[in-house]
C-alpha cells in the first residue's frame, strides 16, 4: 500500500517494479564494484610493471602473495565475527603453522631429502639458536597478536597500523648490516607517507569500539615482532647481503637457505609456541564446544590461505629482500578496502586512491634505487688496480694495446 499511496493512478505492483530509485541504487552499486575491481587491477598491474626487472614467475607469485594477505585477513575477521564468533586465534594460528609444516614434510619427502627437516641442516648450532629459534618465537606471536587484534578492531584499522612495518624493517635491517642506498630511503619515506595517508582516511571513516586500545596494542606489538622475524629470515635467505661490508670480512659467509628449507626448520617450534600461547590464554574446551560444521570449513579455508601466505611471504623475502617485501605487502590495505567495496557493500573514499598512488610511487622509487645500486655494485672491479714502485700503472694506450696483441 505504500507504493499505491505514492502513485494512486498506477497499479501498486507495477509501480514497485518500476521504481527508478531502485534502479539508480543498483547502477551505483555496480559502478562501485567495477571501480573497486579496477583499482585492484591497477595495483597488480603497477606491481608487475615496477618489478619488470624480475622474472615473470616472481612477479606473478608476489601478486598472489599480496592477494593471500587480503584473503587471510578477511577470513580471520569473518571467523571471529558474528554469526561464527570463534575467538580462539591462538589455536587457529597453531593449525596454520602445522599446515605449513605438513607441506614442508611432503615437499622434502618428494625431493628425497628429509635431512632438511632436522636442525643440523642449518649449518651450526649457533645459527639455529640465534636465528631459527628467535623466528619461532616472534613469528607465531606476531600472527597471534595480529589475529587477536582483528577481534577488537576492524581489518582496515589493523592494516593501517601495519603500515609502520616497512619503516621498522628498513631501520632494523640497516642496523644489522644490510645496505640500503640513500635513494632507497627516499622511496621508503614516500611509501610511508602514502600508507600513513591511507591510514588517516580509514581512521576518520571507522567507528572505534570500547576495546580499541587493546586492539591497537596487540596490532603494534605484532608490527614489531613481524619486522624482527622478517629481518632474521632475510639473514638466513641472503646472509651475504648482511656480511658484505661487515668487519669480519675474512670469515666465510654462511650458506644461504631456500625458503622451503627455512620453513621446514622453523615450523615445528612455531607450532609449539603458538600452542603454548593458546593453552595459556584460551580455553580448549570452549573452543571445541564452539565448533560447528560451518566453522570447521571456514577454519580449513584459513589454513589453505595462511599456508600459501606463509610460503609465498618467504619467497618474497628471498626475491626482494626484507624492506621491499614489507613495502609491497602494505598494498594489501588498498586491496582490502577495494574488496570490501566490491563484496561487502562498504565505501571506498577517493582519498584512498591518492594514498595508493603515493605508495606505489614510493615502491617504484625504492625498487629503482635498489636496481641501480645492484648494477653499480656489479660494475665494480673485482681486483685492486696493480701498482708499481713508482706509483700506479700508466694508462693503456692504443700503441701499447697493439704491442700486446
């Protein structure tokens, strides 16, 4: 009757079917989805273009890595929100690491090299104690704190706090000996400004709840732990990058490990640490009683997504280095917002596009600085110039070259 009251001369059902306001809303929603998907496509296209000096396979895997960042966050947020409300992130995280461990066991079994699963394969006990075990402590706790933060704050705000990770990672890796060219720091700063601008936009559009302080605290601790574990992993994957200008240059550099080898070593202690945390702060009985068929399937989906994320994240560190990997990973905030617009009915502020453009410019500048720094290092002479008792050798002339020929 409401339709009939507004249009007394038109059949009520026909009036409702022909409501122009509904058509306008549907068209606007469709345009918003198309715009969001266009943003995602442009970001992935930008990543592929910026990393054009890398192999095509590496660029594709890194794009999938960014996608898994978004997928895992959305799945964990859905798992902890109504109607599921499964707020046992510690046990879920332990399952994630157990899944990665099983994949590593299957991988090295197929390659016939199960020795990679034992701590002795890292090279020395000291290397295992000072690198693998700290990773085992920081990695699961960073994931647990991040997943726990999603139960107090939204995925967008959590991603915003994570924008500090590239800065803390760059500072930590530089302190430990990995050289970042001066222009590279400019790129880090530009990307940081873009990410921080996106953070301000999302913060203004978000609604804080009573538990936001706890969420901020957990997310901040997760960022610090994440930076630490990424740098430690980078030292295992590319030790020469940290020992290049070290004081003990006469000592042989430790051998680099493959990303599957590193995961085979760190996954078992990661499972133990995650289970220890969960047993202290979460009730296993309540977790078991809260399970349902829908929650089990959703947990399995998070395991698949998190396994791909962890393995591809290690691959990105191997391919790009710690700082570049963290900067690339921060693009998940823009993609997360875009997916929220396309599939969850949220809105994408225009300012996010500005922040995305600034972030991508910073990534491009950083990658270009790293690339040129690598070319300059490759062009350096491999031996010192010969000297004589009277000084340096005279320059080689055309006549002298002909005489030698």
